[in-house]
């Protein structure tokens, strides 16, 4: 996550003649703004954001992660017995914040009296701190946990030790704790990467923003086949997914 090191790598890849250089992280925007004009025939992409800075060779992409967050929140509220859910986040920004806000909204829409405790630990990589946050949630009575970003492996371990259920996002986390992971929101970036590559091959190097959603297949709710999810909860989740896709369920945050 060292921005200066990443900037050097971005420039190095462009200098080597790569057709597309992806800088995955909102912290790399200023680097792309500086570097992209020096390589007008190289396409750059970054996320998660919609800002191309008006540059003709920068693509931007984001995950509408609040959508899968909402679905996971619906299931979490349906499954909690204590009525307390704990969520661990990295930094309150980007798709992490969208996911957590959507999760909370989905849980509260399903069970208005549910308690959703949220803890942003200020790090994407501190596994020990994520575990500590998970233990705090467990001590507060949470029997369902969720979280986003790389450091959640620490929280998943705590959930498993305490028999709490877990909901994942970004990628499948089922293999980390197959007995307690209920479902995952999985990102399929290939949905937008294919279009980027097609445009590059036809001489367009940027200037377009993308979003992966449940509707375009860029987001998928992957149920853990080893978890015995009650049929009524699965049906409610599927109905919620369809509602988000057809627009009958709107996820709107107060400004």
C-alpha cells in the first residue's frame, strides 16, 4: 500500500509497453493523474471509483457492493438468535463502506429491532486488529459477523472459534471456515475487463467508468453448499436479489 512504490511500478509497466495497467486502490488516483499523460497509447484503470479525471486513457471501475451487502444483511438478520450482529471494516471509504452500509440497511429492513454494531479498524491488512474487533463484537453478544477487506481472515478465525456465523464479500471465503460461512458476495471483474480490452483493441484507451452489479453479473451471491441454510431464508435472499435487479428494492442512503 506504499503509494510511491506503486507509482514506480505503474510507470515501469507502462514503460515496458503493457497495453493495460491496473492500479487497484483509491490511493493510486493521484499517481495515475500524473503518469497517464506521459503514455497516451497505454490504457490505465483504477478502482474502486467512477472518476477518470477527464483523461482519455484512464478507465475507472467500482463495485456496487451495497447490493450484495443488503442481501447478506437480510440473511444475517434472519439467522441471528441473539439479535446482535457485528461488522468489521477497514477504512470508511469505497466499496467497503458501501458494503457495510448496504448490509446494515438490509438487516434493519428485515428485523427493525436488530442491533448492527460496526467497527472500522483503520487498516486493510492488520489481521490481529480485525481479530480483536471480532472478539469485541462477540463479547457484545453478536452471533453473526461480517466484514470486508483482506484483514478479515483474523475475524473469520474468531467467528469460527466462537461458533458465530460469517458473511463474506469480494471473494469466496467459504474455504476458510466452511462450517460457519453462510454466503459470500463475489466480485466478477471480468465483466468490465472484457469491455475494457475490447475498447483498447479498437483504439479507445480510457474515458469510461464501469460498475459491477447484480444485474450485469459482476456481483454474485454465492451460497455455501455445506451450510444448511433454511429454505425460507434462501427464498427471501433470492427474492431480494431479484428485487434489487428489477428495481423494486431500492438501496438509497441518506446524504
